[in-house]
C-alpha cells in the first residue's frame, strides 16, 4: 500500500511538472509580437514538450489542472486547447471517419493541409471583397499569425490527431465567415457552433462555462437568441473540418457562405 501511494504521488508530481512546463513554453497568441522582438523567446516557444508517454493518471491530473487554470483565465488559448486534446479521444476518431467520408476531407487528410504564415501571405495577395482579403485583414488588424497557434501536445495518435490540428487552425476562418467578434462572447458563439457541428464535448463545455462569466444581459441574449441560432447554424453547414477553405480565397464571402451553408451571427 505504501508503494502504491508512493507511485501515485510520483505520477502526480510528474504530471504537475509536465503541466508547469506546458504553461512555461506556451502562451496566448496576443504575445506573438513579443516573439518577433525577442528571438530567444521565440526559440523557447518552439521547444516541443513530449507528453504522449504520460500515464492515464498523469493525463487526468494535467486535465484537472488545465481546467482549473482555464476557469481562472479563459484567455489562455493554450490551456483550453490542452483540455480539448485530452478529452477528445472518441471525437477525434469520429471526426476522422467523417473526413474520410467527405471528398474535401479526403483531400485534406491526403495533403495534411496546414494553415501557416505562408497561407496568410497567399490570402494577402487576393483583391478586396474576396474571402482571402477578408481573412488577411482580420489577421493583420489584430496582429495574429497562424504559426503561433498552440501545437497539439497530448496525443500522438496519427492520423486521428490531424482532425484536432485542422479544427484548431481553421478557427480564424470561422471568425471571418460567421462574422464572430474576437471577444469572449464571440468565442462562446464559435464554441457553440463547433459543438453542434463537430460534437466536441469540450466546445459545449467551453460555451457553457464561458457564458456563465458574462453579465446577465449578455447571458440572456445568448440563451434566447444566439444559442438557438448556433444550434441551427452548426447543423445546417457542411462539416467544418472538411471544407477546403484555402481553395476559395478568390471567392467572395457570400459565395463561400452559400457553398457551405454558413450564416452570419445575428446582431
């Protein structure tokens, strides 16, 4: 029994150490400009934490600690992502199978398409009024860079892992197409859409917890107007992870929305 207790304590300590290391080398995207000014900071961020060998109890500990920190600071996109990675095993497999049954999804799985700073450069080359231009403007006015999205750290189950990568990297496309602001309310709306479209438990949980922290007036608007709309919007549109967004940079926003059944958020 003593040995069992020591083993549990050791596993929890390792999990805590891994989580602390995760917090140390990840950061919110709002800090990306700091990396541009400080090459040492950037090299530190690029280090990859190998946590795929953590035991089940260590992953549970990381999950609990990440949940606590996320509730304390919802802006920590890296910790929100970590919670999603640990809790989405079944969803990852289901989304992979859904991509395999979709022509666009098959192409993305074959190419392992990534959204990078090079993708943003391509978008900048498109003329005003196009989806590509709107996406580039969205990113540039906020100082966002695709390369600074948190990497997937808690799963090495390729090819299922790619579904989470794709969903994470298309997040800004969804902001543009659904016209969701980059506010707490806007992020909650996107989480609700992701939940109904992709059936990701963490997205539903994030929308629920996030909404509780808003003022009463905003909560009522979400409950009576936005959430019912988000359910319909998520069910109506094409599987979000399987859309070939990059091939439609030359089209207008309205054309892309019509192609995939996407509606703008009600005002």
